[in-house]
C-alpha cells in the first residue's frame, strides 16, 4: 500500500520515491505526493521519473498511475515525482472554499441536501436538492464566509481511522468534517471568492465558487 504523503504534507511538490510495480503503462510507487481523483477533487498533474502522468486512479488503498507510452521505468527504480504546484494550490483553495460554503449552507438552509460536488482548477461546485433560488441566501453565507477567512483560523487535518484511511478536517468552533482531500493550513489562504447560482433542474440548485485572485 502506497504511503500518501499528500496527507501529511500537502505542500510538497517534489519527492524521490521507488517504483513498486509496473504493468505496461500502469505503475505503483512506495510513497506519493500525487493525489488521485476522489471525493469530487480532481487529480494532480505532474510526472514520475520524467514521464507525464496521464491518469491517477484509486484502487482501494493503492493508487495506480498511468504514464505515457515508451517509458523505461522498472520495479525498484528510484525516481523523482513532481506535481504542478499552481494547480494543486488552486485545488486546495477551491476545495476548502467549497467545504466552508457547504457547512454554511447546512447551517442556514434547513433541510437542504447535497447531491454532488466537483473541485476543478477553475472553479468548484456543489449541487443541492433545494426548493427555491439558492442565491437568496448568498449575502448571509458570503458574510460569514468572509469572517472565517479573515480570522485566518487553523485547519487541522488528521486520521479518524488510520487503518481504513479515513480522515477529517476541523476548524475549532466551526466544524469537523470527514474528508480525505488535501487541505490548507489556515483559512486565510482561501482568499476572496465569488459565488454564482445555477439552476440545474426542478428542485435542484448549484453553487459555483470562483477564486477572485
């Protein structure tokens, strides 16, 4: 099972690791900083041993990386893994922005139900079952969001069950939420955001979240 260093230090951008298995263009490694798509958060982009990673896929507690054709990687090779830091950091900021917006939606909109989410480099989104135009609540949600960001609170990320790979994030006095994504250290790192409402069907509302810088 791969050791996921993106949990212990999501700010690492380069790592020397060892190839564990090779099956055609698919391989696994002993340690990784390369996040694979999970929980709506997109995979990192980057390279292993100088070869571009085309796909990163979770397989229970393992991660399978697909690299480009013609690679010369073998089991036991010590290689350098690199990730696109600008992309990773935007994903982390948009991820946590979505987490805060979700918790504030639960707080202020009684009975609201989350039905989907996606975290990409350009925006994050949360889909809800909700009976009216959700933008009516934006002013209140944005006000509380700004207070949390400006307070620059500590974000704790840790295991709730290490054997099963279950993790959570916590901001004291605000919320504790199960989540296995990559997390910031402080709420202030999110920065300014902009919300946009999108009606995606009868009784369904979407909040899109954009970074302002």
